[in-house]
């Protein structure tokens, strides 16, 4: 397992895709901070519930503000990172050496999870710094203990992102092709992100909406005490999604014929 992780780390560091992902997540907060400053300069009043990030303190919500962009970026990266292993046949090198398929799957999942963590740390940190510079640090309304709130919010948002990352990994191992993986991952993202919201319009099935992690990400206000109280539900659904997707992915991969 350690040898696999070392090999995956080397591949990741040498990959140009890594630089593209980090560049996207680094440029976003800078552009958005400048844009928000210009809006204020033109007389627009930023509203947290609408604009999500309005100062340095609410910069902790950069993952929520850019949730769809982060997911699509990771979706594309994972599709190529894993799909190319099958298409180029390099996966056979590891498996021919007697490496466990479970270990191989988990090594991929761990590496993309680490990349997602580094990416959202960069996104959040730059967001807080940039918005503090242009709009001041400020505060989060109705939040007293900011330090504890920021830690809980960051970890909850990361778990929501990670749950979707685990789905993308599962899809990539099932499809074994970059292009097909991208299509299905994109459809999953759009379908569960916006399609699940249809349940909100019904009386008896509205609760089904929040069995999808993207529903929390897209339809919750992480600066509202009411939604902050739902963090435990978000964490539970995220863990269930990660465990189930990993089990399904591993079972399918173990039975797959690698040509």
C-alpha cells in the first residue's frame, strides 16, 4: 500500500493536471474578491445570503460559493487521472506485480482526496486573505465563537466535497474510460445538484433531497444558525456516501476484466 501511495504521489507531482487544478482554485478567489470590490464601488450592497462571501470572515465559505466549480474541476481531473491508467494500460503494471486491487483503488481515492484537501485549503485561505484586503475581515452575523464555527464549517464543506470525489472515483473505475467517466460524472453532478431540488417542491418527498450531499452544498446557507445546526446530518450523509461508493467501486473493480 505504501509503495502504491509513493508511486501515486510521484505521478501526481509530475502531472500537469495538478498545476491546472491548483491554478483554477487559486485564481478564483482573487477574481471574485476584485469583482466584489468593484460591485461595492459601484454602489452595490453585498448580501451574505445571496453573495455568500462578503468579507474576510465569510471567506470560510469559499467552498460553498464555488461548490459547482470545485466539483467540476475535480470531476475532470479524476476522469483523466484514473481513466488514462486503463486506456494507456499502465494499470496492468501495478496489478501484474501482485498489488491488491483493493489497495490500488484506495491509493487512488486517497491521492485525489489529498488533492481535494490541498485545493480547498488554498481556495479558502486565499479567499479569506483577498476579501479581508479589499472588504475587511468583518464578522459572520449571529456567530459568536468564530474560531469553532470556522473549523466546523471548513471540515463539513470538505466532507461534502469529498463525498462527491468518492463518487467520481467510483464512476471512473466502473467506466474505465476518461471520456465516458467525464460524461457520467457531469450528469451525476448536474442531476443530483439541481435535479434533487425537485423533491423540495413536493410535500411527501422533500426529505429525499438531503440524502444527496450536493443538495446540502447548493441549497444550504452555511452562515445561518438553522443550517449550521444541520452539520451533523451533512457529515452523516457524507460518510454514508463515501463508504457506499467505495464499496461499490471496489466490488466492481475486483470483478473487472483488465485487458
